[in-house]
C-alpha cells in the first residue's frame, strides 16, 4: 500500500488523476462496505465544492471502465467493491493521497504494519533482524522483549539482561517511565531460568501418497483459506483424507503450527496443543487470546455439534472442518461435499494402488474385476 497502482497480467494500468486514485483507495479501504456519496466525498475532499458530486460520479464511471474485475456496484446512492487487498509493506501507505481521512488511515496502516512485522519477528526470533527493528523503533517495548528472549535462547543470558538495563535507562530518560509488564516479565523469567522456546504444534495426519481426484474441491478450498472450510459427506467418503491433503498443501501459510482435533472438547484440545494444561473458565476466549496475532491451521475432524467450534475462529488462522452433515448454524463457512470419484479419477486411483501391470491383467471390456476388492480402500484413501 504505497502509491495506489494496479496491474493486469504484469502490465500496469493507468489509474488516472490523484483524486480518482483517492476514490479507488477509499473504496478498497472499506472493502465490502457500502459507502454513500457523502461519505466518499468527505474521505477524498477536506473542503468539497458543489462540483464534487459530479466529479465523484465521473471517477466511479472511469474506475468501472479500467477495472471491471472490481465489480464496483451502485446501490441506494452509494458504492461497494469487493476485492482481496495485499500490503507488500513497501513505501509510505497511500503515498500521494492527501486528506484528513487518508492521513488517519496512514497512521492506522503504519501501526498495523509494525504489529504484523513484530508478529513475524516473534515467530522467527532472529537476533539480527530484531536488533535492526529495535534500532529503528527504540521506544517500542515488544520488540525489545523479543530480542531479550532471542538472546537468552541463544545462550547469551548476559547480553539479554544488559539489554533490559539499556531499555530501562532509555525509557526513563526519554519518557520518564519504567519498563512495562512485558519487558519486566521476560526479565524475571530470564533471572529464574524458566524461559523456553514457544511450542509449535505439528499435528497433521500423514498425507496419502496415492490420494487421487478432488481437484475442484481442493481448488475451492485453496481459494477460501484462511476462511473456514467445511467438508461434508457420508462416513467413509474420504472427508478426513481430503482435509489432510488440503492441510499439507497450505501448511506453509501457517508458520505457527498445525493442530488436528478429532471431535470432543475442541477448545480444550486446541489449548493443550499450545501448552495450556488443564484450562479453566471460558476456554474459547482463552484460545482466541492465545491465537491472537498468530497463524495456525486447525483441522477439526468429525464435528458433531456446531457449538463445539462456533467461537474458535481467529483472524489470520484457518479452520478445516469435517462433518457428516452440513452445519448451517455456523456462519461464514464454505462447504464442500465429497461424493464418488469420477470414472477417470477412479481409474487413476486403481493404477496407483494396484500398479499398472496388475490393473492391466484384471481389466476386461466391462467393469474391472478388481473394483469390488478395492472399493473400500478407495473410499478410505481417496478424497
């Protein structure tokens, strides 16, 4: 989110004058939300003139022409777009756009970038990168606490403690403050020797080498994640195998770990996976607190009751659910249904399981004689 720019197949699209780019930016920053004419005008112009209404309509018309993929819709005197927005963290956010609204958005996006960067640093605990970040933002306490932890885990206890004293002196000199709770907690844990690396669960079931088919369902799931994906079908139809295959395909997107839960008390199992033993109170709320700012992949197999998973979704993490029935009580779930394999997929599966030579021996002009012998394997091992 530096300058507002757009490309189509690697060719940059000319977005027009600054105010037209500002209209586009305001719509994208409110992705999926209907904005009235008055709202858009107040975002783009600090001191609008009567001609702003006509200018806005002209800009919207031109945006529709050059970016038809945005599906820019007019409704009830307002406008809505739906798009996936990615910030590559290069350049000043919304560079070149000037209004009170965009100035406020720049501050918000800047804070969001810092938090996102520090979330990454917490996962990696790279001393050199943390030192660079602390040097750039010396008064932020979270990266200082992360640097102390990283130094300690590398066996550099003296440096970690010395860094605490440096931070304390700087905060006192610049702000007249003592270190906050996070810095003090890390300092105390280093002194007590009980600082340990964060637990990273790796609980996905092994993927199946001879998994076959389900290309359409897998493609839809990949488009949906990190939204919640639900998989339904009869028992033995391959729901778990499909969920596992999808999980292995996307595991790289979720660096904080993958958790597999089979029914039961889902919140309790999630908390145990991240090191919380014998949790009490509101387990769902505690899980959301533990998962805040992290990216977990959670696979919940054989969900019996929507209430077991209703309050467990967290921003940045993803859930894949399997259930015999579609749980319509859960909002925002993209449901996939497993059924029988297509003929071509079934033949590919037989070749993988039996090998091409055995399949050739058993094939006849009608149905392969091996079909009945491997039908149960097909249900269990394919999607």
